[in-house]
């Protein structure tokens, strides 16, 4: 019941996944659903009902990503027969299902972007265990399949220590484990605790980086004080990392290679100016002296910002066991078909070299055909 989709089948994501389709078929809706589900599993937002702290689902403007959904009513499918939206997300062997409903007084402005979570279901396929947190009816339960026997426990939600984890599901799972231990079922209790730890690990170790579509402004100076200037924000982030010379040299060499591959130039110089402003010059044998970024054309500006964003991620996650999923909206914007084709090789090389996953929304037949050629070569 989310936006375009009254129903949606399970979809497996690969190391690089392309979303293709005509306009208004739901590509952006799928991306936004993915982001909202993971963001809300990570964040902590509560309301108190009958003395119990229960979770709320936030549809917009959270600390992680702003996907411009706004309210439950804007998110609800127009043909929905019931007032609920279900998000399902599986990470390795653990699946999360989040059922969101509306407030009784949802027309009140202060409730617009926050809606009650009616139920969260956590399924661990490797352990054949299911946990259900039924917030609407104030109860929680767990079931474990052991050969031909199904062992179950059900308790009121109760009040639990919400400080142990930044996850309501994990805290309540531990509460159920403690109840099972009281019944001398330590093996079941230990299994629930292991599931809670794995669930938290799955949530925390999956990071989304979202590259949304943006205008490529042709400016000599990009000011970070202009909060609507996407390019200035990227330049600020790149400068703000204060990358060590060795690591920066590695990232810089990657960007130099990409610039040459796409015919932009040989190198770039980013100059911080007073007042959080930046200028960027492109260095190339084609020019007798450096040329301003604003003077190389809109398509090349788009590419340079993509290269800098990827460079930032390579540095940030280079030594981390956690690797991001990078979502990119229409990277082919303003590019000649020959350059659109080259994007496939760029994404493939970055994914393979740095273990970064990509989810890419595109209308480019050239990008897809080039991807098919790469797949054929690998086969």
C-alpha cells in the first residue's frame, strides 16, 4: 500500500542493481521505501500509550535522509482498501516487516510526518524463529520451530529498559528471552538474545548513501552558505574530510583516472575561499591554463560531482568493515550517449575494487546495454 504499489513482490538486490522503466512506474517509490524502512529501523522515535513507549514511523525529514514523502496520507496507495502500509526488508537471514497505520487525529499538523507502528515482525530463517511485536494490541510473542514441535511464548508488551539498544525490537526481544528463562527454557532464551544481537548488527551494518538528482549550476564560486547549492555541499564535504596525504593521494588518483576516462581533463584543483566558499579548476593538456569548473559544460560538472561524492565514500568506508549501498538517481543526466555507456564500467570497477553496492535508477538504454556487455565479458 505504499505510493504506486498496492502489492509488491520480493526483490533481491545484487552488487549492482539497475531500476529501469517508463515514467511513473514506481522506480522512485521503490527507492524511497527501501530508504524509509532502513532509516526507521535505525532511528528512535516514541510515543507513550497507556504508560508504554511505542515506536513511531517518520515519513520525512529525518536525520539520515529526506525522501520528501511528508505524511502517511501522501504515502498511502490511492487504491488501498485499509489504512496501513507494510514495509518488508530482508538482510541476510533476518527479515523485518513493519506495519504502519494512521493516527486518529492525523489531520492535526503535529502528527503529519509521524504515524504509529502497529506491528513489527522479525523472522530469523536460519534459526526458524519468528518474533511479533503487536503494538496495536499491546502484546509480543515468539515462536521457534524445533523439528516437528513449535514452541511459543506470548506476553504483554510491558515496560522494558529502552537504554540497552537503540532498537525497540532488540530490547523487547531480550524481555521475552528473560521471560522464557524464568520458565527454565534457557536454550530458547539464549536463541532470542542471539537473534536480538544479530538484528541490531544487520540494521547498524547496513548504510545507505543517497545521491539524488540535482541541478548543475555553472558558478565560478560555490558557497556552502547557500544551503540549496548541492555542488557547494559536496565540495564542502570533500574539503571537510581533511583526508591524510596518503589516503587523499589514493582517492585523488582514482578521480584523476575517471576524469581521463571520461575526457574531462587530467586533474583538478579545489581552492577553499573565505566564508566556506570554493572554486574548482580543471587541469588538462587541452588548455594552456586551468579552466573553471563552471566553464566545462553541465554534463562534465555532473560527472565531477559524482566523482567527488564517490571519492568521499571511498575514503570514509575504506578501512571500515561496513560497506554502503549507494543509491543514485539518473546518473546519465545531461550526458552524451557515449558517456552514459562509460558509467557502467565506472560503477562496476568501483563496486569490485571497494566492495560498494549500487542501486541505480536510470532511463538510459546506453547504460543498460553497456552493462550487458560487461556481464557478457565476465561470463
